[in-house]
């Protein structure tokens, strides 16, 4: 059976779909990935067919960072990073205000291209990234059934009536004044209505007979929506038509450089993995704070610096391994704890390895994910703009020595018994096809 996977041209979105696609290959499916040009080589190397479909102006191949076809993209990234320095409210306000431009890019063009792809390939099944709104809009306009896959926290598919992008929970360290939170909620409510209006206007212009959605952000697939997140962390997230399947984790192998670096670690010493992802690695002030904290502890460190300037991060001990990019999943198999930004890929990959996570959230769903880690007792959180290195060091030490590590290990064992990719593919086989 041929399956078309539709992904934005961003590695962070593609990773989960790629893991799903690999499960399909194992079961004998033909898998084609429709995404932008930045991910083409990665798609082909994963064993899939590639067909080009642009869903936005920007891209991120997971190694070289963000890019776009206009100066607007670079300016937007600078504005976003500036907002993260002002805190949670400023960041979420910036992101929700940019939602329509970022996530509903050129719907007429996306519709035409996707219609051509479907006519040419005639896939028997379509699975689309839930946040690829241009693609879901086009499929609704074309009256094509599809399953949707959410590669992020379930809060990115809010319950009907909940405003998009407003954090349903977050660590107490980040609690803003009540008036700021109220203004953010009002903004999220306005933008939720505006985004839905824009979505429906584009939908009915493409197909006047298409049924409008009640709320664009809350509208999963009419057939099936699967979420790459475990029930243990968000038991309130599932609802009819929406199933949490747990981490959907890509496969990676350690390269020779990583194996040699891991061999240089101090023996009988815990290893901490550090990453702020691709975009947020530009916050080298936060990364420097984390590394200062780890220098105060007796630990090995494996650090992915991303876009950060290594010269601003201080000297590195000889038993640490520091590189701009690392095979993250392979690294985690050799670690004891993770310090990160709370991005869903990193958190899910860490938990699938049974590792406790310390999250310093700075963007989107990371605020909710950080609190989920704490609520479930498998991690902790810190305020990246406010907490100092000593506070971060104390939290890392607690993760390594306390009950949190044992609970994370137990969760990892349970998740390993029912891999998310296998659960998702089975559900799609049963319910997600045309």
C-alpha cells in the first residue's frame, strides 16, 4: 500500500513522520514524503521517495539552521529570539500573532501543488503533519480523507473552546503577573478566531461546498489524529478521534567520532546531554549558563551547540564532547540525564531512553511540557532567563541522585514495551485510510 507523508520543511516536524514511515517500510508499505527541498537528501537517505511540496517560506534541515526565501524570515527569527529574552508572555504573544503568516502560507499554491501530487501518485493513504495547516486545508478542499500526526505536545491541538497558544499549565518559576496573563489570553482568543476565519475563507474559496471547521487549531483529521506524546504525561489530552501513542522516535547510529569521544569519558561518572535545539541554540547565554552549572558537578557532558558561538561558551574539560550537531538519539543511549529547552523531540527521545529531563522552556509548547515533566515526576524545570548556574547545577544533581531518575527509567521501560511508531501505524492501518 502506498502512503504519502506530508511534512513542513523543518527537521523537527519531519523526525516523527520519518519514524512512522520507517515502521511502514518494515510492514511492506511504499512511503513517499511530500516536503520542501531542504529535507530532500534526508528523506532519500531514510529510504523514502521524495516529492517536493513547499508549505512555508522558511526551512530548517536540522543541521544548518533556519533559512528562507526572503529577508522577512531572518528578521522574524531575530524578533522571536528577542521575545524569548523577555519571557513566556512576550514569546507566546509574538508566536500567536505570527500564526497566520507562518502556518497558512499561500493556500492557493499549496492546493494546486498537492492536487497535482495526488493525481500523479494516487496514494492509497495520506498522513499529514497536524500543524501543516495549508496541507490540511488543501485536503479538505479536495475532499481527500487523511490521518493527521501531531509531532509536538498535545496542547498544540487544543480542546474546542480553548484558545490556541495559551499555556494550559507552566512551571511556577515562570508565572507572570495576572494582568499580563490576562492580556495574553485575550490576544490568543482573538488570534484563534482570526486564524479560523482565514482558514475557512481560504477553504471555501477553493471549494465552496467544503464544510468550514469550527476552530482551525482544534480541528484534527475527521478520520484519526495521533499524537506523539505519552498518556502518562498528559492524561487529560485524549478525546474522541485523538489518540496519544507515546514517543515516535527516529533511529540513529553513533558515528566513529562520537564513539571515540564517549570512550574518553571519565569512568564511573554520570553523563549529561545538553541541547537547545536548532533555533534556540542562538540563546548562547542560556547554553553558557547550563555549561557553567555542569562544570560545578562531577559529570561528563555531551553538548550539541547548534548555532551558538563556541568561543562564548568558555573552555571545555577534556572529558566533555562538544560539537555543533550530534546524532541525538544515539547519544542519549549513553547518557544519564538531559538538560534542554523542552522541545518535544528531545523530551520524547530522552524519556524513551528512560532519562530524566531538566527543561528550560523558552517557546510554544515547551512551557507546558516542562510542567508535565515535573507533574509526572520524571523531570524538572528552570527559568532560563532568571535562574543562575548554581540553581541549574542543584537541579541537575537532584535528577541524577533522586527518585526522579528511577521514575524516568521505569517510564522508559513501559514506553519501550509499546513503541509509539508501531502503535500509530496500526491505528492508521485500521482507521486512517481513505
